[in-house]
C-alpha cells in the first residue's frame, strides 16, 4: 500500500524488440496489468444490452471496473491496458485518461486497447488469451518482468503486490489467485489441486466431483517471457483462453504454477442474483466489503457534486444513497445512485436504482434493478404477484427480480410481476390490462424520448 | 476570451466569529458539498474566462488545499489557468496586502502581461450563478468605465455590511456608501465589477502613488463623479456568506426546492473539488427529514431541517435540528444539537447537548479522536 511506483530505467537489453528508448536507457515497468473488459456479460440480461459488464453501475456511484482499477493503483501498478470489445462507449468515457484513479501518467497510466486492423489479418478478440496475444506490442513497450491478468467483473479489494511477492518467493512462472469456496459449490469453478508448497499439481474445469475447494479467481501473474512464449506457441489456437489453453500449456511444459490463496471479500457479479446480493451486502451496518475505510479507497469518476436532499415526508433506513439525489418517498434496504429522483408517496424496498433515474409519485418498487436514465411514471407497481420463472430466459431473470434496462420508459399505473425484464420506451398498449405478468419479458427497440 | 478574472479572497471577517479562526471566508464550506469560492470560480469558468487569479492572504491554508488543482473548474488549459497569489516579499515591497486595491497593485505585472481587454473582479464569499458576459455586454453598451453588479434588497434589511448605491434612471451610480449604519437606499453592491484592464491598471497605479489601498473607498467612491460608473442589476439568487447569520441563512436556503433546482439542476453547473467519498449511508435508526446530506456521511440518528457536510458521522439516538454540521464531524451517541453550526473535524462526545438559545451557536470541540 502506498508503494513507490516501480519505474525502472536500465541500460538497453539488445535482445528485445519494441522497446522504447529514451537516450541511452529504456522504459521498464516491473509489472503491468492487462484488464479484460471486453465481455458482454449476457447473464446480466437487459442491464448489459448497451454497455459492457465492467461499465455497469455498482454500489450507487461506482462501476464494476472501478474495483480492479483502484486495486491496481493502490497496489502500485501504474500501467494498465484495458482490453475492450463489446459496447465500449460507456467504458471509454468512464476511463478517459484515467484521472480518477491517478492513472494519468507521463509514462504508463491507463490505455484502452480495442481490437484493431492489421496489415495481414484482422480479427476480433476471440478469447481472453487471444486478446493479450493481439497486444504483445503494447506489453513489450514497457519491457515488464511480470504481467498481471485481471478481469473487469469482480468486486474485491486485493493487494497485487503481495501476490507478486508470493510469485517471486516461489520462483513461479505463473501464479493463480484462488479462494476457498464451499465444497458443494466447487463444481461451478475452475478448481486447483495443490501440494503442501502451494504448487499446482493438477486442475479441473468445473469438475463433477471436485477434489479440492480452491477456485480460480481469474487473476494471474505470469513471468512475461513464459507467457509471451505460450501466447506465440498457441497463436493458432481458436478462441485462445487462459483457463482452457494457456494454463494447461504451461503445465504440460513443466512450468512452475502456484496458487495464491486469497481470503478476503471477493464476489463475481456475473448473474443478476449475485449482482443484487453484492449490492445489498454494502448496506449492512459494518459490511464485509466496506467502502468507508480510509485504507484502500475505491476511486471512480464522480459526475455529481451536489449533496442529496431528503424531504420532510421521507423515511430512509438501511440504504446507501449517492450525491445529487432528491428523495421525497420512503426508501428501505436499497442502493440508490446519483441524481436519482424518488417521488412523494413512493416506497422503494430491496432495490437497486442507478444514476439519473426518475421514479414518479405513489409508486411501489419491490426487489427491482432499475438501470440508468429510466423514467418510471406515477403509480407504477413493480414486483408483485407470484414467483413464476421467466418464460424466455429462466436462467437469467430469476431470483424474483424485476429488471429494467437503461433509457426505458414505463407509463403510469402499470403493474409488473416478478422475474420480468423490461427495456425500451414502452407504451400502455404493450401491457395487457396495464399488467406485465410474472415471468414475462418486454423488450422494445428504441430509447425513451 | 475578452476578459480575465480576479477573485478577491483575502479577507478575514470578525462577523464570522469563531468560524474564521480556521480559514478565509472564501474557503467556508457551503451547501453540503461546496466552498464559497466555488461559485465565483465556476461562474468564471462557465463565462469562458480562462485566466483567473485568486488573491489570498488571511489564513489561506484551507483555501490553498481546496485550490491545489485547477482541474475541477476546468482551468489549467494550455491557454490560461488558475493563479494563486499570496503576498510575497520583493525588492520594492515587503508588506502584506493592505487592502483590495493594494493586493491588485502587488500583482500588477500579471495584469500587465495579460492581453485580454477586460477584467472581471469578484469576491469569493458570495453564493450565486452569473454569466459575466452579460455584465460585460452591458458595460460595453453603456460605455461605462466601471460596472458594478447590484441587487435590490427588501426595505429594512440590515445593510451595514454592504456597499449601498443610489442609481439614476439611466443606471449610472450617483452615490456610493460603504457599509453605512443607516440608509434610505435599497440597492446594494454585490462586489462584482467589470472594468477595462488598462483603466484598472491606471487607477490602481494612481491609487498606490497616493498611498491608498482600498478598491471601494479609494477608487469607486472617490471617482464616482469623474468616471462613468454603472450599476448592472441582477434579480437572480445572490447571497453573501460573510456573517454567521447570512452564512446560516444561505445554507438553509438550499433546503428550498427552487434554490436547489437553480443551483444543482439548472445549466450551468457549479463545480467543486471532488473527493473520493462513498455514498451516504443510512443505518437502522436513521430518521432524516428535510435535510441535505453529503457523500461519505453515516447516519444512525435523527436529523431534521439541517445540512450535513461531507463525511459526518451521526451516532445512535442523536437528535440534530436546524443545524449545520461541517465536514468530517463525528457526533457521539445520544447527543442533542439544535440551532448550531458545528465546526469542521470536531469530535462531539457522546451524551452532549448544544443548543443555540437566541441565535446561532458555534460549536468548536477539538476533542481527541481515535481513528481506526
């Protein structure tokens, strides 16, 4: 924590290509991070219809990518390449030049790396490792000893420097961060089997009968020459992936793989249920994941400066509310983003309401996730009726949640059931008798006017 | 751009009582998330004035910290920037700023090295939104030498801390009285001036030669017949925060929906330094009514008709009424606070009671705090 940033300058190493020379020295960073932020996150349903998962709001004023980015700067990693592909606009504007995370640097800092056209062939990023392979030049520019691979969809606080020390101590070629999970859940993860020195002897992808409970967190440190070689050797591999191809390749070649056990808070917010749960956990009196600690701050691009206003008729308990919101109704057990308006007589319970959304008067909102810039008209009731599974995508829209995509409009006095999804500018005609039954999906093209 | 800006933020003020022991008035926190000077600076930025000097002298540490980066107000461009001028010892001069005119005189080189034809002078202790270009257009239109922004005030208001003007039908200022005890007039100066840069340099230099140091007394009042001084009337919200009573009233104004709409939701925005604070948190037992709450607050008790600034902690069973709690105050359990302004970084012990009888009480409690 609060480390000296590792900018190294050395005499040129003639063997390397793509080095950046400055007079008689070259730029060198001991470790740089590559953040995979290109995934769609289709299990978040309408929430990721227009934005990549890392750019989805979290905890009121944050976005999911703020957590790995803040971890980077707090760990002293000041060079981060962010690999984008799916719907990158929101992500690009959020990251900008990296000012909120102190990643606007003369040398290094944050760089957004979308797929690009090449003289011989051009392709999208077909897999996690393929995305890194296509950016070999970027990594070589910084001449690193180690490369940290991160994914942009986890909520956690972690000191990557401690992991790097572990990597160095063990003279490892690759270190995989793992965390113990309950044995009965282990079959959902990539499982690492280790010896007494934490060296990985075997691994299994989503095993039916797990032999260990150490689940891979999708965070890797590689010694760069090892990774570089593996990427080049596997460059012809279709959809080259870290878990499926690179790690097995390294293992087969007898590289030293180690598991770094992490015991803090870590949450994959890949599904609507886990996303909702992780948000709700922030509300506890002393949350396991505490945003109020001075140590290890989470940074974000704040666009709302003003304070929030709570009216004389409101009642607010067990909630977190972000700046610039105006609350005239009652809010219980909810996470409210910045610039949100909640009208008089409205009751919001167990819900997540994101930035700049407007909830009208006399509404009832129960267990809903409402994305950014949504307009919910007066008298709307969300989250009533029976808990019937969603008819089209029961795996995505479950947990009894109402999910509303960004820029949607809901006309007055509409009633909406559970396990439902709404997106787009809806009209009263879209609802039979003014009701969207539990389990229905209503996705319309076009934004709110 | 046609103008440069100067923000006068130097003064101390005995009307602020204990509050000014800590900081210059321009650095006073306002409306939950802002500081006094944010309004003048945001107005400058939003009026496309890109070169702005802030003249500070009294207790400027807090202000300097707030202005440590100019990016929040979108200054710090290739052309222009934010300049912070505190008095320095030079070969010709080794005194403090002896007045507003003197503070400009001591930084006259900056004024001379600029090339913009006009100067907007503003003070850092008022809460308002203004497009200075409109004042400038009026200034050019009237062929004025100096334009003073003025405001009508209701009859019977205490004017003893304002400059009071009498204006003829055309808008020209006939009479200018500084801080009168009593007056028949009901137009006050807002302390915002537009003047041609060369004119200002000439007046300031002449003033200095005569050992005069105050812009209002020695320039505006002395030259009122010689120069064409015009009043630009504003009808928008404007309030000075230079006394405890007006500071309290201005903060409480933000509990009104129209004032909040005007400052928070209407273009253009008011900017401030952004701290990385989490959203405000309401725990079981929180009961907040008609109040402003800023980022980083944790509320466990009752808060009514009050303004909580950033990072305030309100303990269990606390009752806070009609009060202003400044930044980073920790309030222990079972405390009762009414009609008070609680100074920044105070630590209020549990089971305390502070009530402002006859007016506003200022609470300064520098108890030791153990931070985990």
